[in-house]
C-alpha cells in the first residue's frame, strides 16, 4: 500500500467543494454565487485562468468568504471582447444578445455587424435595441440603417431610456427566463436601460466592485444580475471592438446566416466566398440577394483573421 505523499491533504482535511456560477469578473478576481444565494470572492487555483461571467464552476471553499476555482464546467458558448492588443473571453452560456444602439450619438454599423456575427456563430439569438427614439433628429436615418439587419430576421426593439417603464415593458418579455447579455458602445444609454430592467442595479454594482477590490465600477468588469421577471442579465462595459479573432472560417460563415442558402451552390467544397469561380454566395451577391455591406464586412473579418494568424 502506497503511503500518502508528505504535505498532501487527507480527504478529511480537504476544503469542501461546491458548484456555483460566476456573476462578476475582473482580472483574476471572480465573484461566485451559490445555490443558497451566498457569494464568495474566488480565485483560479494556481496559474489557471479562463473563467467568464455566466460560467458554472466548482469551488473549494476557503476561510469564511473566499474560495478557489477548481474547474469550469462545460459551456454551451463563449463570447469575447477585444482591444488593439488581444481578445479576452467575457461571457459564457448566453441565450440572447441585446445589442444597444441609439439615434444619437451615431452608432457603428461595423461594430453592430460584428456583434451579430459573434452571436450567430455561437448559436446565440440576437436582438437590436434602438434607444433614444424620443429624438426626432436622426430617427429615420437610424431606422434605415437597421433595416437591412431587420430583413435578416433580427428583431429591432425601439425604446427610450428616458421612459424606463416603457423600456422595461418592451424588453422584459424577451428576456424573461433566459440568460441575456446587454452590449453596446459607450454613449448608447445602456446603463440607463440596465437600471430600468434591474431596479437597484447601481447598488449591486457598487457592492460587487467592493467585493472585487475595485473601489469603483471599472470599465473592464462584467456583472450578472437577476431579473425580477426571472432569468438573468449580464451587463458588459461599453465596447469599441468586438473580438472575432478566435473564429475559424466555418465559424465566420455561420455568423452570416444569409449565406447559408447559397453555399450549397459553390463549385468548391472549401470555397471562401471571396474571389473563387463558381461561388454561390458571390452569385447571390451579384443578383442583389445579399447586401453588399454585409459581404464587405465578411471579407474584412476573414482577411483580419488571416492576417492575425500569420503573426
């Protein structure tokens, strides 16, 4: 019989291990909530990283209010955010993505399109939320810019964050019972919508910041809130880029569902839908069945990922 190695804990001395859900993240600090509603500040064991808000994890309890994350349970999907230097995972196990745009200031078509690609490639149902519809100047233009995406079947929900009761009445039925992610560029009014959907969200944000040793609501932290109607809402900071560098070629194509009916017509099984002869997607583009702006976005993403792979 092999003797226990010196220094290894006996089964009786091992910390209790329980399952929980990550509801707050900043760097290597994670706030984990357990089935009884309690929360603990947790850290990955050793040099492990990789947890994201929404992850189910196993935790070894340590002390009165801390824990060590031992494992991340299998995910159904994972989303990334990015800056000029790198992509970083930030939300997992999401059912629906709500992309907030606004009449003013002008939103980025490119970023909205990339967020949709990320959602579709991960099997997440996307929604567009057009905020500030009380502003007449620019409203018609904003609707026109969203029309091509609406024609793809993306619901466009119009709200005014200045009328929180109405905003909640419009959005809450689509979020109830689901794990939702609220995403938007800075200045789109996302925080105001969060407060309309989750009464008192500002107070939990301050509490989470303290627990995560931030001192304030930083621009890089992500939070999960429980909705009064049931379900959850993950709030992410305003973004200026959306990470897609992790996607394979097949993933990117999946992120453009309007291509699907025409891919079967491609002459080559490994067609990239860029310059190849006999490409069904390019034929559909020429016939006006695919929006030129959408194919241009597809081409940019493919070329960016190819360039990134070379370095």
